[in-house]
C-alpha cells in the first residue's frame, strides 16, 4: 500500500520515518520530494586502467563537491540526495524521477528500491539522454520518494553495504559473494 501525505506526516511526527532536512513543500499527496545534494562521483577513466568495468573489481571514481555541475549529453554521474532518510522496519520505498526533470531528458534511478531499515542519503544514478548539457544545481527538487507499507515487518531489515552512506557512493558490486 502506498502511503498518503496524511500517513507520511504521522510517521514523521512519531519519528518512525526520518527525512532530514524536510520542508513542508516536500510532502506531496503520495510521495516526498527529495532535493539534489552537492556531492558527485564520475567514473575515472584514467584510473580504471583495463578500459572496462567489471563486477569483480573495485571501480575508481573522481569525486566532485559543488553547488552546480554541468552534465554533458549522453553522460552518466552519481549524485546524492540532500536529505538523510531512515525507512522504518515494516515500510519500504522506491525512488522515482520527477516528470518535469524527465521531460528535460534527465533519467534518474537508484536501482529503484529502498529497503526496509535503510539509513542514509540516497545515491542517485543520473543520465543525460539529451543532446544538450544539463546544469545540475544543489537544493533543486530532483526525485520523489514513494513509501509503501509492507504486509509485515522484515525479519532481516537492511544492513547492507550501502547502509549509513552520507554522500554519493560508487558501486560495491565487487563485494558480492
């Protein structure tokens, strides 16, 4: 079941759901708008010497902290939400790009899902599908968090390799068994 603004506000007031900092304008009828942070990661082509990325080797990234960055056409970057999120056990969420942003040709993803028990800022995967560069500006609404109630609390809430992240975090697929 997708939560309404009324239920979201109730969970926030009870400190079960944490989204900080949060503005009143961020709460939508069935979602919460999240803003773009100021931390980015780019795959460092010079440090990934084999010239190919693989699942079993750590990827090297170039870190950028800026209030504004230009994403060239057909380019990919990792970014972070300004908001710190804590999804309580018994709830889960998914991240959707805002329609107005998608209409500019900016695709927003985060593997789509935020597990029950996750704590941290959300790393976003951004791709400019347009033929023109797109200026990304910290503090602008970039995506929406849709929260769902599960049929029951998780037996094992999320404690994975991205728990507690506060900035953009690159792929850690190389840690998989």
